């Protein structure tokens, strides 16, 4: 069978279609829809000063990077689901350093994945993944900031929406409605709770549906009672704009990933992962950065598909896969490229692959 064989082309096309259908059925309602609403709330409702306080280029580095690097522990999201939230905080003026630290940490450090890694693949690998991911988030953010915030400055609002809706807090003539200051954080917390409940496997279908319905009702009541019509319109406009901008790219990238997976010589690749050499760890990082690994599924992918549980894959490449795989994928790279531009996206993607490789080599050397 060759790449140009009509049967191979048809099979690859079918693999891409199946990957897309699986992604749409498993992630659109449970992950992407809540994520888009969270991103819309960040972009339209969250006070810009709050974003700048924790993620802005002038915020204390210990605060911004600690917040960004550990925020992923509460978000059970994949490399694609984190993108709307990243776009939201980036649009509100977050520095490129904290924003990219958040972008990496979201899918790389979620608590459920760390626990599952420790239980299935071993405590040592689980701890190594947690420590390496937090460290990587900080290093990636600092490097991105040192390169781009000095050379390009920090142009706030560079990536505004096409419709450019007027936000209430940006209009000096717009009087702010009387509501407690905790309402917006509470509204954001309810949206995050919807995302966590939708992605959780701790509940049955009926309890999960009831919990989500209750949270959606609470969010709707808060929005209707405490927010001005202009704010509600801005919230929905931002949510819709982000969805229209990001979702088609994710769908196209997922389809292409399915085609690449069909042609990937898995047996040959597994043979290369038998040591923690530079080549093995680099290949693991590069392959992980292209493949789409849904949240929590990176553990069986590394353990079974790449053979870590049976001793086929060495510890170094396994860690490199666990670091690069969840944080990047071809669909997410396409979106990142569009959101922050080719130059910054290229540096970010290169940093993830290179540092994942180094972390894998270091861990392999320590274990052996």
C-alpha cells in the first residue's frame, strides 16, 4: 500500500472523518460550548484591571506566573478547549508571557490527568509530569515575555473583534449598574463549574444533567438580573465571534490529524522509543505536538498505544509525550497561529517541543 493508492486515500479520508465525528460528538457540547461562554465572559464582562492585575505585563512576576502556571489544575480541558479562554484573556490585555503560561498549563496540569497518570503509569511518572509541567509553564512564559514584550511592546486590544462591541467599562459615559463586585467572579465561577460538571465522569447521566441544568439556570438568572442589556449583548457577541473564529479551524485541524494518524507508522515509532535518547525524546515531543490527545486519554495513549505500560517505551519519551501531547495538537497550533501571529506561535510551539524533549531526557537520565 502506498500513500497515493486510491484505497489508502479513501481509508485515510475515512479516518479523518471518523476523527472529526468523534471529536464533535465527544467535545462540542461538553467542552467547547462552555469554554466559548467562559471566553466570552472574560472578554466582555471581566474588568480589564483584574486581568492586568494578574496577567498584565506590569503585574508582579511571581503573582502572574504562579497564577498562570497553576490555573490548569482546576480546568479539565484539552489543547483545543483552552484556546477560547486564552484568546479571551489575551484580548483583555494580558501579557504574552502569562497568557502563554496559561495556554500551556490549562491542558498540561489538570489535576485529574495528573492523578490518573500516577495511578495508571506509576507514581514517579505522575509526579514528574506535575513538576515538569508547572516548571515548563513558567519557563515558556518567561521566554515569550523576554522575546516579545521588549521587542514589540504590549499593544492592548490588538486582537479585537471584527464587530468591536463597546464594552460598558470602556465607555466613560456609561454608568455602571449597581451590583456587588463579587458578581462577575461568581458568574465566571458558575461557568467554570458548568465546564467541570460537563467533563466529569464522577456522575451518572441524570445527576450530571440535573447539575448542569441547575448551573445554567443560575448563570442565566445572574446575567438577566444584574447585567445591563448592553453587557449581555457584548457577552453574546464576544462568545459568538470567538466561536466563529476558532471552531472551523479546530474542525479542519482535527480532520487533518485523523488523516496523519492513519499514515503514521506506529510500530516503527514504538521501536524508536526504547531509550531516553535525544532522538527518542524529540520524536516523542514532535509526534505528541501533532496528534490530538483528548483530556485524560493521553494516559492510555502513552501506556497502551506507545507501549509504556509494557516496557516498550522508555520513561523519557513517555514524559515527553505527556508534556507535549496534551498541550499541543495540529488543530490547536492552527488556532494559536491565527490568534497571536506566525512569529509568536512559532516560538511558542518550538519552546513546547524543545523543553518537553529536554525534560524527557532529564527524567530518563534520573530514572536510569
